[in-house]
């Protein structure tokens, strides 16, 4: 898009990365952030763990609290995206209806399903969370004792149990480019 003064203006968008804990959402968002910033784009990355340290530290992991967490993040993403910022959101966000709410609120929403098998995330379990959840020590754990509803029609799907990080990143970049967002 070109402004009145002839300069190209960045189009804001929200890339919403959803998937199980340990799927690779944060890893891909960090790599994508680096790539987009290197090409001169304004980028902000909103990550589940980081947001819970500040903006939503008062919330737990009940369905109501998870929805409130995403509601707050949506507000921030909405402000940024409508002001021409590429917003990379990496959240488990297990409920379709909640992700659909985000889709209706922000500018240029693109859903990216970071797909992975449960067996693979259990193997990757660097935090030891799946071991505890499978032993019944962590209630409401997404993918174990709480549901995860995969997207039905995500604009982007990467399979981190089958693709390298570079391959998954390239899939995302290709779709964003084809959509005219980068």
C-alpha cells in the first residue's frame, strides 16, 4: 500500500499461532519475528508465557480464565494491527470459538495451526509438564485432561513433527507473502 507521500505503508496483520504446549509456536514466532524485522517490518510478538508474567498474571487455567487471557491479548493485538504492525501471537488458545472471536476483532487475521502429535510433545517435554499432567498432578492441562480443538480451516498449517523449523517457517512466509501481508 502506498501513502499520499509516495512511501509504502505496512499493512497490519495478526498471525495467530495455535497448538499444544511444546508444538513449536514460540520457536517459530521468534524466527519469524527476526525474519520480518530484518526485512524492515514493524513487528510485535505476544507470547503466552510472557503475557502471563504481566498482562494476565492474575488468571489461572480454567476455561473462563483462558478466555479472559485471550480477550486481553486480542485487545492489544487489535490496537497494534490496526496501526500497521505485524503481530505474532503464540498461544495454545485451545477453543475454536475463542479463536473465531479473535478473527472477528483484529485486522487481517491469519490462523496458523502448529500441528504436532501428543507423542512428540511428550518427547519434547522440556518443562516436565506433560509427565506431571499424565500423572494427574496438573489439572486442566490442554491435550491431556482438558480439550484442544484443532482449527478446521486455518490459513496456515505447519506440522512440526514432520517439518524442520526452516521448512515450517518457509510455509508461513509463503502464505503471508501470497496474501500480500509481507
